[in-house]
C-alpha cells in the first residue's frame, strides 16, 4: 500500500528515513 501512497503524493525527505527505519517489504 505504501507504494500507492507514493504515486498519489510525492515522498517528503522524512519519508526516505521512514523507508530506511521501517521498510514496507516486511
């Protein structure tokens, strides 16, 4: 679902940190 959110809204810089700390793959 996280991937679809990226399509609807551009990921802010903080979102990159979120992916590093909490990868959506898990």
